[in-house]
């Protein structure tokens, strides 16, 4: 973390990848411009950063890259508001500001030696991509048990990270289940909503943790399925989204009950959330 | 900590203030039109110590309503960021009320805890707090029910108590003791100490306690989904005046002022009472109506902050009571939330 937590450091856009057929989601591959910034930016999957477009503002994004890829950070951005709109107009060579890493990230120490079941939907998959690539990295793979990834989108063309998905399919040490709400010609994955697919895949809760990340409705319907399969509240982790500004638990905006999503989260176990107020919606 | 007591005769106050003004920025109660505000002074004659309380809390001295966090300048492939230099001189908050001094303790926890806020802490570390005890609290005051008191020294480096021809000055800690080294102060005597004690007791006795449950924090948790919130929030306009005037409210927004080429990132006060505060770009708002926003304000002050910071987010200054345009009285809210059983 930087000395002054409000001041971003510059990063250059190296590549802009259009992820989805509707072109609403782009991934920005950024490179550090100063070695000192890279050295300070030590992160774990599940953490996020505030990305600045100078003159427009900043918005929080989970790192879609993993710390096993040195020199780069990637952020997937859905064009939805003012900052994300401005980001979508930027190109290779442009400079953005970044401050972070922020938030707690996934509890990797706790996950070690366990089977992992990652359940993601749509755009919410970005930090699960980070976690998957982290676990699959040759230096880390032996630290974790079986890896199951369940990932869905409304249409096949709205799934992100096509290259990674292809690579994981052939890699063999990850059980990948892709699903689309609606079938299309040539689609070989599941058809149906993520919770249903989770039920049919029926991951074993023994010695396992589940991580759920996606739109609120998907989370809402996936949680009971996981419980039905035998996952306890302390075995289920969620990554929450709220409107954020400061990212360091001061501006008072993103709390769920007594906890700030930015600084106490964004990753919470279902057991932690159950202890908070009814405000968590899950 | 041993409290140190001395006497400050009223005729020696201007001299003290003159010496302070030479060394520091001094902020004190002054009259602006018909109202009292805490403002920087450049002459002792501007200070008005015979007052009830300032219209605004003094939090802006440490946490300005608008401040520049950094300036930026960009050209293609480049971005330079520059942070403005910090406070050059130390500050004194002189003659603020004990409730407001106590409010600083909560701000200290929020801005100083976890990832420390360099802008607030830079100003705070060089600030001396000299508060003035209240002999006659306002009818809207309820500091005593919030764990403080009209003559509480919590959050003050020096607490002054008006004894008629002079002030009894009580110092807590090194900063306060250092101020009492000034030539304006003289040794205290038994009579003054007795008089001060009597003043304190009288002031406390004049206050009406707020009828509320002892374990309000736990009670509020149980009442999160209670239908009572809807009734309580019914008349609230979501205007946010309660939060702007509050000595402990600290929510803020970060905004850009300028163009893509040059400008600054600013921090500006915000309020949990505004609908856009939590509105997400997708259109989803976790606090869509006044009920949720009103509940957030109360829960934050009386449940979340006690849990996370060990302090209430209310010092009982009563500004939200006197300035609310629809006469919503937070004391009555606390009483309502203490009545009957959670539903």
C-alpha cells in the first residue's frame, strides 16, 4: 500500500481486449511505469484497485490478473457509468491512474490443501479468473486440491476470457463447467442458470470451499443449492459489490451493517454475513 | 494522567491569545451577523466566549468541507500528480464546547485508524484543543446521556471553566500542560477548585436525561427490520443538514475538478441521507428510500461505530435537534427505539 492512500500512480494501457460480443466489456492490460509502484503493489486474487481516468474520476475494479504475472495488471470493465464509459474510449498508450491494492482478497491460506468450487456469473467472474489462474500456476497447483469452476452467462458470446477458458479445458487439472442461459448453434456447454448447473454438477462439500461471485440474483439462488449440497456457511465465500469511493473504510458509503465492503471485504464468508444485519440481501 | 489546574484571569486572556496567534492559526468562536461560528481569528478582540454553542461544529478546521487531495497534469502517455504541501503552522481550537472536543475523538479513530488519512492527521497532530465548559447547557443539549458532560475534558488538551473573574484551566497530557506554562496562568487555589466543582455539578443537574435503553447497540441490531423505522423516517426530508452540522459525521465524496489535461481531485463532504450516496451505476440502490437512509444514520451512530470504534457517533451537541427543518428530534427517536419490544 502507498503512503498516501488517495494518490494514484500512473499505468500505461498495453492492450485493450473486447471480451463480449456486445462489446460492453473490455479488459485493460496495464503496465507499471515505475518499478517502485510495481514493488509496492503486492496483491492476492480477490483484491481490487481504484482506476482513475483523470478529469472524469475513479471506479473500483477487482484485479482480473494474478500476482503470478509480473509487470501487468488487468481489469475488466463493463461500460455502465461515467468512468467506465471514459475507460472504454481509451486506447493502447493512454495512461490511467491506479491506487491499491485494496480490500482483503480471497483467504488463500485457508484454501490451501482444500478442494475449491468457484461459481461465477457474467461479469462477476473477473476475480475468479484471477483465483483460477493463481491456483493453476505451476508454483501453486500442489498447494490446492481439486478445482471445479462453474461459470455462466446469458449467452455464450457474453462469457469473458475465451482464451483462458480454452486453455483450462485442455489443461486437465480443472473441472470446467460452462453454461449459457440460452443455447446457440455450436454451443457445447451446459444450458441453464448457474444455480441449476451447480446442482447437477453436485460438487462434494467434504474438505472444500465454495466461492461465489456474480450478479445478486445468481448469488441468491446459488446459496441454497450449495447449502442443499452440504456446504456450511463457513465453507462459502462471497465477493460483494457496493458503491465505493475511498476504498479504505472512511468515506462511509459501502457498509453492510457494521462492515465496510471496501476495507473489511469485499470477500466475506457466508457465516460472517449472516452475523451482520439484514442489509446484506443474502 | 494527572490533571493539572491553573487559573487564567480574564484580563490576561487577550495576552494569551496574542501569543498563540503569533505562533499558530487560532480558531475561536466569533460573531457573524446573528450567529456564532468557529473561525480563524487574527485579534483577541474578535473572540466571543459568552456564547451557547456555534452554529456549525468545528470539524471543518481539521476536515474541510472541500479540500484538494492532489493536482494532476496529463499529456498523451504521461500523467503527473502533485500533492499540496501540508499545514505549515500548528493550530489551536480555542473555546470550543466539550461536546465538540469529544467529537474529535471519533474523527481521530476514523481517520487515524486502519489506513491512516494523511490530510486529517497532518492537521490534527499539530492542533491544540482548548475547550470551554458549559455552565448553562441549552435545552437541546444531551451530552450527559451520550457519555460526556457539559464540563467533560475528553478530547480537550485544556478545559476552561468560567468562574466569573477568571477561568479554571485543567490540562490533560503534555500538550495541555505545555500551554499552562504560559505566563497568563497562575496557581489555582482551593476556593476556585470548589467553585469549579459546584459549577460542573449544577450544569449536569440542569440537563434532562434521554429516556433510552442501556444496551441500545444490541437493541438496534434486533430492530433492524422493525416497521418502526418507516414511521420514524416519515417526516424526514433527506436534506442532510443533521449530518453537515454534526461534529462526528465524516462521510465524503471524491470528485474531479478540471479537464482531462489538468485539474484536481477534491474531497468534499457528503451525506448518507442523499439518495445518490449509494446509488450504483447499474441503477441498483441498496438504500432506495428515506427509511433505509434514516436507519443507516441511526445505526451507524448508535450500533456500528460503538461496535467497530468503541465510541458512539453522537456527542449530544443538539445541532441536529435545533436545525432540523421538520423538527425531528434524535432524542425522541432513541426513546422510540427503546420502547416496547423489537418486531
